[in-house]
C-alpha cells in the first residue's frame, strides 16, 4: 500500500469521525466549510459546542448560528468561571433574539470582559437590548453621511460604500447591518446613477438597459468584497477608536474609499515564514478589495538596522510575488513625528523624564508617577529641543507620553516612551537626527499619515490598542481599523528572532539562509518555491486562536508546487557496482528519459548505458523477501528507460557488505518486471560517473513545540538535521545545473542545486521527500496527531473541488 493512500485514508477517517459534529453545526446555520474548520480546531470546536448547548438550540436560522459562532470564537478559550457564567446569558439572549446583530454581540462581549461586578440591567443597556432603530433614523443617517462625504462619492461612486456603511453603523451603533446596507444601496445607488463618478461617460440612451445591468453587477462585486472582509471589523472596540466627521471626510477624500494596508517590518534582521504569512495577509486583503498595500520599513532604531537587511527584505518581498503600491520608511516622517511630539507636549500630554529603564519598571509596578511627570510645559519644550540639538547624553533624558496611571492596561498606565537619544547614524536618514521615536509613538501616527484603512498585526500587540487610539485621539488624527491575528507557529521550528539569532551566532547553523532555518532565505535555499510558501499561508489562514501548524502541511505544499516544474534525473545516493557480464566491455548506449513524464512539452534528456552500472544499496538484498521488488540472487528487475537485468551473483566483502554484483541484461526485455529501479552508468568504460554532493535535511528540532522549552532549548536540536553524502553518482544531465534549479531525483526526493556548487563539486539540497511517510503518522505523539487533524481538515476542504 502506498504512503500516499495512507495519508488519503487518514484524511477520510478524520472527516468520518467528525461528521456528527459537522451536522450539528450545520443545523444551526453554520456554513459547511466553516463547520469543517471548526471541527479540526479542538478549542473552537469545544467552545462552539458549549455555546450551542448554552443557547439551548438544536436547529435555528443562519443569523442566530452566525452570532453563536462569533461568540465562540471572539472570547478567549481559557475563560474564568465568572466569564463562562456570563457567556451563558449572551448565548440565551442570542437564541431569544434579544441580541440580534454583531454590534450588540461586540458590546455584550466587551461588557463581560471588562466588568467584574455583573448587573443585568447594565448589561442589557450596554448591549442595546430593546433598542429599536427606526427606518426613518437609518434613512436620515444614510443621507447625512452621503452629504458629508459628497466629494468622495462624486469622485469614486459606489467604491466608497463600505466606508459610508461603517460610518452609519458607528453613528447608529445598534442599527441592523442588513437594514443599513439595504437603505444605503437604495439611496447611494440613486445618487450615483444621477451623478456618475468623475471621469465616467454616460451611456447612450439606446444602451440604457445595458448600463443598468452593469451598475447592478458593480454593486454585487462591491458587496462581495465588503462581506469578504467583514471579519476585520470584529474585535474589541474602544470609544477612542471612532473618527470624527471632519477627519473621516479628509480620509475619504484622500483615499477615495480604497482599502489600504501595510507590511511594516523592522530592518533589523531577515524575514522568516511568519513574515511571509503577514505579507500574504496584508497584500491579500488589499488585492481582494482592489486596494493598495504599502511596504513600510519601521526604521526607528538605527543601532540594529542595516542596509543589508533592507535589501534582503525587499528581495524576499518581490521573490514572494508581492507588489507594493509604494515603499516607505518611518524615517520619511521624522519631521512630522517631531512636530506632533511638540503638539503633544503643548497639550500637557508628554514630558521629559530622566529615569533609567530599571527605575521606570519599578515605578510602573507600584503605579508611582515619575518625579518629572508634572514638569512645566515650557521646560519640557526647552529640554526636548536640547535633546534634538544633541546637548544631552544618551540615557540622560527621554520623552514620555502621559497616560492614565489608574488604567488596568499596562500600556496605558506606564507612560510609554515616545523619544530617546541615540548617537548612531541612520541607514536611511543619515546623521540628521540624534533623537528617534519609539514604536509605540510612531507606529500609529504613520498608519494615520499614510491613510492606512486596516492596521493588521499579531495578537501580542492587542494590548496596545488603548495607546494606539489614545495617541491618535489626542492629536486629532485619522484612526485606522485595527485587527490582530495569531502568530504563525510551525512544528519542530522556532520563529523567535532572539532564538534564531542564537542559532546563527552560536554556530548551530551556517547562517540566516541555512536550509534548516524557517527564514525566507533558508526556505528558498532549501528549494521551496514562492508559490508553495504562499499556498501554505493560504491554507493556514488567519484566526485569533493560537495554534501549532504541522510541518507536513508545508511539505505538502512544496510537493504540489514542485511536481509540475522539477526536472527529473537519476541519482544513486549509496551506489553498489553492477557488472553486466554479457554486455560488450567497449560499448555505450544513449537512452531518452523524460524531463517530466506528465508533461511532454518539458522535453527529454540523455542517459548513458554501459557495462558497469550503479544502483542503490537499498535496492539489493542478499536473500529475497516477500513484497521486495528490488534486486536479489536469481531475480530480474528493470533499469528505468533501458533494459531488464538479472542478478547472477553477489560478491561480498569480509564484513558481509556487498562489494559488487554480477548480472546479465536482456536486450529484448522479455519479462515484465514488477521492480523498476533507477541507476547511473559509467559514461565511458573505466570512467567514473559524475559525482555530486547531497545535503540531506531533517527537522531541526526533535520536539513538535521547541518554543515550549524555556531553558536548555538548544538541547532539543536534532543531531541528524543534516547529513552530507559526498559520493553520490548522477546522470550527466545534471552537469549543467545552476543554483536554485529544481529537480526530482527519481525514487529519492525533490532536490535543489545549492549556491555552494562549483564546476568540480555540484551540491544539491534535499527539499522534501516524494511522499508523506506513513511512519511519521504511525509514530506521531498525541500533540502532533492533533495538529495533523487540523491540517487534514484544511487540506480536505482545499482539495475537495479538485476531487469533483
């Protein structure tokens, strides 16, 4: 039984086990694809089953099921008993129709997460229970938002519908979303029909019906794009996150309602697969919505930033196939950031402080204000100017934002640093500045200055929402939507920059592009294609639930990508000499072998046949066994693309190892052999075949979750993660191989030509095996089996249309 069929049966078995649960979820209106994804994620499955039980429903409308699913996936899974009890109230209110919109649900969740003293009347008030928004109120709000944004509507037409709908729902917090969209469709549609967007040419009267049909199609597309990004509106809403009408109007005029995202890495290292996921998400959201994605370097710490990092990041970005609308740098905005810091000081919201890092931490723990917190504004302005002019030493002074010492949020009550002194030349800005803004100060402001509509980041930044919106609110700047998602974690790897740096610095790997590393450069050198990495990111998707992704899912994507493009060749990894005693000693023949047997357009290459051929040691046994299709005494096999050969005699060394095999060949290939093996022959009598070096890679860590090892985590490194084979024989077609050329060495694995190759020593890196090993599944630990189940569900959903 092939290993591929083992994997297929594994998937089918998992889906069968989950059928009952899937049907239960479908009965409450949850889409089949979402139900399948929920089943393979144990935390989501358990939470959803609990919420459905709390609601007391077995079958209900899709609208109720959708809210129940949102409740199950919005709240954290490690709930306290108090929050669990309060969640039961929300579940029952959803079932009763008292909570019937996403806005009500978000408000209800925010209430139970932020309130320790439960009060039912306060809960109902906060959640909008019993609030009725009339049709007339919705119509008035829609007409007002169109009038307020008339310039953008006249310029962009229906493209601004999403932004307008968002403004209306913020104005009428608990208005039904469907009613708002329906009213906006009617009123905005009529307005756009009477006032075509700037540059649009009205169709002739005879084509009027066709024009109406075309406009209807445009509305459908706009609605589809808007709905596909609805999940970005989920999450914890804050009062300070709302834009005022003036700021929103300016933003819409600048963007025309276009979605704008950004990918903002720090140029202090090389990108890894987690960054690839972030790129895939940010650029993917923009592409789906017909918008733009900006490539922004968050270069605010010149001590650790280098031009080489910038160059490498751009190279990885373009190699992965992403096309930014523009490339910017945080340092491009240093003057604007400085001017806004002055504004913050003048408002009494920032001050110059002289505490050390240790003192700041000590004061933060006791919620004690800095001795300089109430320093006069004029003195703060003077000292900040002294900082800018280089009159103070590094560490002598910092600019801190004046937050709320009584806030339960550690970011808000800590008076975060806005500026610090660093006498280091900047790789992009040169030596113009000696004070540099912090991430907490600059990130949100630049998002606003670049009119980012959706600021997408990983969950560790979720606690920064308060300071993000607080600062923009204090400066009266536009506020993007913020949405956090879980970091990418892949089994048997670490993606922590600190740990990756230690692997490099302590010599555990050869560098940042070591093929065992999950850096983009490492994966590229290993032979992974950009398409396989992007496909992996698509399959993993984005959620707010922490998870561990099986390494095998990435390998699956690699195989799918390499299968149609990798050129076939024969390489014998551990050669055994075979002398064909009935073949002429001075003769050679040339056979044609396909470059890809499934694609004739790829052509062929020549393989040379002679009296001496080499086959794999693993294809030979001294004594034949049932089910073994290789070479054994008296047994006949077929050498691919050439002749059948029969084993006549095996010569062994003193230790019992095989020295050579004597065999005969059949020029007519009379027997239909079950065994078909690969081989390499002497190109000329007495001339050794082409020798190549193979680098065989395995998982770099033995544990599925090495990040869970806190102290001696390097002891978990796999001592067999790299095996170098220097004596492999290859067919002559590989002599012209160049760096990054990809091959399938028949019956072995996929390989890529490494950049270390020279004319005298070709080097090939193992990318991935040809098929998933059944031993990997059979010997998997329970934790690994659980993550494979999640991968199985995703693969089953992805491959189902192909099966049809």
